C-alpha cells in the first residue's frame, strides 16, 4: 500500500515572513507566489515553496487564504491545581514542522515542573525539551512557540525552556500513537 500525503496548492496573497526549514532563517514571501501546504497542524502551516520547506505562523494564515487555527479552550476560573494538564494539552499543539506529530507524542518533552512565584496564584513553568536532532535549526522556533503558548495560559507568570540533548532523543521515546502515525 502506498501512502501519499495530501498537499494543497495556495497562492500567497500578501507579503509575509516565514521561516526556512530546517535552518529557521526568516524569508519574505511575496504576494502572488505559489506554495503547497504540506502540513497544517497545531498553530502553524508547513509550506513547500520552490522546493524549500517553510513554516508560516498561524497568525499569518490569512496570507495564504486560511483562517488562523483556534486556540484551546481555557476556563476563566482555572484553579492552580488544574494547570498541569492544561500545559500538557497546550504542548500537544506544538509540532515539529517537518514531522506531523506533536512534541509531546514525539517524546521531546523530558521534564515539566512548576515553581511558585511571589505573585499570588502565579507559577514559573520549567521545561526541559530536546529535538529529534541536535543540529536542528528549528529548535529555537519550537522553543519560542512553546514559550508563547504556555505564557498565554492563566496562572503562568514565567517560563524557562531548556533545550537539552542528554539523554539523546531516539524513536523509543515516541508514543504508540506517534509511531502509528508515522508508520513505524
């Protein structure tokens, strides 16, 4: 059986800055440029433009005629004890732009901890995560996405994301669902 991922052709409707994959280098796409959406998961789009993969932030979805992805529902009266599952749910909306699996199911999150802050009912989130390859240029972009999303949650006052490479990541860290999604 042959599996072929669906790709959607789109036209860039306005100038927009994207990130080259895997280097993370910012690149400006011009209006009128053709692209293919290869992945639309989490809060970003992976585009193929002239043979190069690019990552488009969800907030710029209108540049390719799409609606920005919806954020997860967060209760207004979130109790501090309910924060950890919400952080895990939020992390599961962050994707490696080259792999159609979120960072939680890929096994990239090694540690999640919380420290109280002097502000009432606020915490600092401490997160150790890795990448599928130490030289991945998208590491900073993924870490930035994690920071932005977790900081937007109620009760989170600060976040520290440490990129670590010990122990090295390997396929055994992936969830069963991730392995099935990737045909492993």
